[in-house]
C-alpha cells in the first residue's frame, strides 16, 4: 500500500518508520545488499523519505541517481537542544559520503552532504 505504482520491482524494498521533529516519516530503500543475488541484473537503487497523508504515501525526498549511487539509512541524531536529524551513508564506485537531513520551517531539507575531510 505504501509503494507507489511506478516501482517496477518491490520485493527487495526495505521500509523504516521514524519520527523526526515530531513528524512521523518513512524511509524506503533498496541497496546493493538487498539485490546482490538478483539474476536479471540489479534494479535501481532506491532511497525515498516520505509521510502518510490521508492513506497515501507523500514523497518528501527522492534520490535522483538510482544507477550507481547507493544511499542507506544510518540513524538519527538528537541534539541537547531537541533538534533531530536523519543521517545516511552514500556509496558510489569512487567514494563514500554522508548526508544529513533535517526539518526547517516544517519542510524536510538536505542540511549537509559530504565525506572524508569535509565531515
């Protein structure tokens, strides 16, 4: 029910529920580990963040590079101030980096993206 019809292959999708800044959210992902044994070539890597609105999945963030960049949920961070952030790890053939998502003015935003010495 949560999966949009445009996903051509839903078997290896993982769904995570989390709460960020008081908002219930869902992360949908498909990574290399989920499709490593696929015989017909791997389907696209998937990473999406969304909410449920009136029984429908509303996409807040959709990763555009679905062919060679794998993004995975790493965890959430809660600061002493009460602010909360979602942290992911991104792997591509040449590097590894991190992304931090947060809520600003009620909207989900990419707050930070980088790795190595910029972390």
